[in-house]
C-alpha cells in the first residue's frame, strides 16, 4: 500500500508538472506615435500610413522608399527636419527622437530632404 501511495503521488506530481498552464507571452508596448512625413492615405485604401524613409534617385528626385502603415490607436506625426544645410542621398526617421537622420551621402550635393 505504501508503494502504491508513492507511485500515485509520483504520477500526480509528474502530471502537475507536465500540464502547467501556459501563460500568454508578454506584449511589447507599441508607441502611439509614428514619426514620418505626416498622415497619408492612398486613393481607394482605408489604411493610413506615413513615410519613414526617403532616398534620392540618379535623376535627383526624392521619393519615399518605406511606408509604415498605422495600426489602430497610432497617429502619424511629422518628424523634425534635418539640420539646415544637411544634404543626404537617403534618410530615415529615428522613431525614438522623432528626427530625420542621414543614412547615406552626407557630403553629396542633393536636394535637402524636408
């Protein structure tokens, strides 16, 4: 009887350990502000977005290369411009500081991104 009780207790401990309730993974808090060029919607689309990276092509024309779609509860805020006199071939928004930063071509004469 003592052996039976020991086996039952061991079996119960094994099942308790094996079937521990799984916890949901912790959610990473997301910012409610997304810095970029400001709020944009495309014709016929319901998704709101903002441009968060720009580049200048070989013809010297700047265009958005990264569009960030806003999630429910997020809002687009215009990022601070590059310092006066800055020239870049490519720039992206630092989401922590809310400022555009050069990622390529700091000393190249191109149209200033604003």
